[in-house]
C-alpha cells in the first residue's frame, strides 16, 4: 500500500461533556495561544483558521518533497496528493513507486550478493536467549493471579 499523501489533524470536542458532568475547567497559561484547540472548550474560529493554514503548509511541503524526488516518474493523475492510497501495481503505474519487491532481493540485485543485512530489534536478555523465558512467563502469571486474588477476583 502506498500513498496517503495528505495531512490530518484530529481531535475531540468535549466542552459539552464536561459541562454536563458539572466539571469546571481551570487552565492557566503564559502565552496567548498556548491553549488553542483545547478539546474542553468550544472551537475558536481563529484557532481553526491557523490550524488549516499550517495543515496546508505541511501538505505543500509533502507534495513538493514527493514531486522533487519522483520528478518525471509521476503520472498525469491530478489527485495523487488528496490522501488516497493505492496497491502496488497502481502505485507503480502512477509513478509513486519504481516497482514491487522485497527489500533483501531488491538490494542484492542493485548492490550485489556481497551486501549484508542486519536485523535490529529489542535486545533479548541472557535468560531469554538461553530459553529460560518460560520460567519468567510462568512467574508473571502467578504474580498476576495473586494480585487478582487479593481483590477477591
């Protein structure tokens, strides 16, 4: 899947909810705009206008970046940057990708068989590497059961 060239800002408007609950919101700031777009207050049109301008700027930077990198490879599709996404074959047809493949064979084809790959992930503890993680899992299960038992559950 490739695409989704767009910018999004999402949130919740909770001002009615806290009012119904009888909650009084207290906010103290230094800086006139520090609490803009606060989800517990009604939207301020000025804040929304500023956010829209920022989203448009970010979208333009994103579009320019893709256009600069893909250049003439991009097809004539006018809506490439509207947030939609495509599967591999269609992304290639539109010029958003050069081809479909897996990183290892593609890099080996490009740089030769001598290229080496290293996987990075969380470091495993010594006991885990020795196969002793089963004991840790069992102990964690016993501890969890004891905690629930204290609550009578």
